[in-house]
């Protein structure tokens, strides 16, 4: 029963995270897909191959950044697209910067197939 509840919670969280609608800040909009990476174990790192696309009605200079590392910059463009494979050990923040100032942010998450197993504090049997 507990496994069914855990699986249901994990599945609903995954579905919500995979439904990544476009986010906008004034006229600047972007979309990132997917935003969830599935690892085998909780302690494992995960390779997330995601796509980022953005649009703006006027030409602007935009940079994409993940956890403080610059991924790609576009100079005086109205749109851009990036495909990138990130190695994640845990959640990471993806930012879209315009003129060095953060305008949009999206969290990339890591889920595991095998949840952490908790040790029992009490034996499963008793003589009393």
C-alpha cells in the first residue's frame, strides 16, 4: 500500500514538472523542456538533455546560465534556441539574463527511481 502511495505521489510530481508552459516576464518569454531528470538511485547524478527557447519582439542580448555557468549568449536577437546536456547531482537553477540581469528562472529537478530506504527503529516482531 505504501509503495502505491509513494508511486502515485512520484508520478503526479513528475507529470506536473514535465508540463512546462512558457514563462514570460513582460515581453520576454521562454520555454524549457524537460525540467526533470530521473536517476536510478537518490545519490546518483543524472544527465538531463533539455531544450530552451525564448522570444522577444525587439532585438535584445540574452544569456542562458545554469548554476552560475554561462551556457550560451545571443547578441541582438529576437529569438533563440539551445539544446544542452547538463550533468545534475541535485536541483539546479537555470536563468535567462538580459544585459547581465536575471529576468527568468526555472528549476531543473532530479528524481530517483529508488527512494531512500529508512531503517526501522523498532524490530518488526515482538515477544510481548
